[in-house]
C-alpha cells in the first residue's frame, strides 16, 4: 500500500515537470489496482483513460447531460470519495440498487454485500436499531377536528381506527348522491350502478372507493329488516363470497359481495336503523365502502346498463311463478307491486326466496 502511494506521488511530480495540469486532466492517483477497477467499471468508463493516468479529454467535456431528473452534482460517490478517478452517476444516486456500487463493494471487501431487497431490508433494520419514533399524533387531532385521542395507536393504519371510521363514515354518508332510477317491472334500478347476480350493487366513487349495498328487488322481497350484520372494518371481502347477513323475523339471509376489497368504512346508521336499507337502498341505505382489489376484473362479472334491466325483468318473472297464477294475472293487469312480499305473503318460504334470488343458503 505504501509503495503504491509513493509511486502516485512520483507520478504527480513527473506530470508537473512535464507541464501537465492535473486539475484539468483525470488521473489514476489512488492506491488500487487499475486492472481490477477497469474490469468492474466496464470499457465505457475507461475508454478515455490511459494507464499512465492521463485522460484524453478534460473532465468538463466528459460530463454527460443525462436526461430526466438528476442531481446537479452527478459524480459517482466512489469518485467523490477518491476511490476511482472518473465515473458519472446514472442511477439518480440510488446506490442501494446500483450494480456498480455492489461490484465495487465486493472488490474491496472479503464478504460480498447483500443484493436487491436484502440490501434495502438491511438498511431499514439498521435505521430501526438506531432510531425510534417518539411521537405519533393523530392526524385528526392535529387538524383540530377532534380533541382526542392525541396519539395514534394504529401505526397510521387508519382503516383499523374507530375514530377515523366514524369521521369518514359521517362524511361519506353526508356525501351520498341521489342516483337517477329506471323503473323495470316495478323495481327501481339505479343508473350507473353495477349489479351482482345475488342482488348486491356496487357504485364507483370519485375518490376510488367502491360503495356497496342491496338492490330494490331484494328490499321488496325481504321487506323491512330487523338487523343487518355488517363486516368489520379492515376485513377483506371477496367477490361472490358472503359479505353480510340480513335478518327478518328470526330468518337469516346471507348476501354475496359484488366485488373484492378491504372494508374501509361501514354505515353505522344501518346498524341502528336497518329499515333504511329497505326504504332507500341506493342512498342512505348503503352498507360498506371498500378499497377495491382487482376491480377491473370483478366488473366483468356484473350486470350494467341494459343488461341489468333485462336481468331484473327475468328475476321478476321467476318471482311471479313462485307467487302463483293469482299474482301473475295481477301483474298482467297492471296491478301494483307489493313492497313487502315476505311480510304480505306468509305462505312463501323464506328459504326458497333466499336460495332462488340471494343464491345462498345456510350450511346444514
């Protein structure tokens, strides 16, 4: 090592005597093996350098104007440290994902450094060992919306927080827009809503959430409900699997979720006043807000627009057959639709209605 340093000093002295300005030329004047670094940097980084340490072009002309975002000081950190004579950073100073940085570390250390995700994880672990969070103020407390809690106890995973859920649900409930309806066989079908074959609906909100609920067809079959058991906030619902349960006079009916996603908020008002889902199923009677997953794929399996109109009409024909010829004739003469079919026609089997239209059943 000492012999290389002394040779470097002699080289500088010799260059000065020859009139070569070391400030304008790039020279290899550090104690390391030239062949080893040349093999690491690849030819494009050494093609303008001679083995005697004199560059063909001055540094100013070798600088590259890299397009896109980059720091004004674009020299590689190994060049700044004086380990190599010349290299420009081409990775926006992201050393942890830089192949050149990994190669240089491998050349200078006996143990090769970790790669890819291992390097990032190692970095995170080092930070966790050295530093800690001393304050986690609630975002709603800091904004002045609430007086407590002052501290967040959920690591800012707000969808687990009851306070955040309450505030967000209130905001969303107030922000529900009244949809336009199309009357199909006596049932309201909300425009621009998607419908699942199990008679749940989904509406795509402007902020990316998916609002879900039950349609008018099911609300008229089941009538005013006694309870609606909603999923907890943070639960993951999968399209076509059970999402919530309706109860009427001790009879239960499980319903399928129209799309997949994580429950971000639920309509707390529904828990206290479940009859709202019957009176206003597309408005204040909504059930949950989801952070959707695979939404584009899920929507392909739902009814929308004219398809939903045709489907509701077929469902109504199936219902009339179950009700019998008396009600079929009534419908043919323009008779009004019953608003509470199960309540008004007690001879109709609840289980049959659930199997036929909800397309679910309790496991025996």
